[in-house]
């Protein structure tokens, strides 16, 4: 996951309305023109629903 930056994630999820499902975030990332790797990482997140961007960050990056 080292090649996925928090900035790339923020760009991919620009305009997200929370709470959001993982599928909603994947669709949004695609609409925002996110790199396929970013889309894949979101789609493989271990959580089905996110209450906010902090939860997405934790799911993808852990407690860095």
C-alpha cells in the first residue's frame, strides 16, 4: 500500500457524501478519474460502510 498516498485517496473521493458504502466510494473514485490501483484498494477495503473520510483512511492505511 506504500504506493497509495493519502492525497491520491482524497482526490479520488472528492465530493463524497458520508456515510457511504464501499461500492458508492468505488463508483465515485471512478467518476473522479482515480487511478485503477486506487479504485482497487478502495474496493478491497475491509469495511462495507464508512461514516467519514477518517474511516476510509484507517481502513486503507491502518493507524500510521
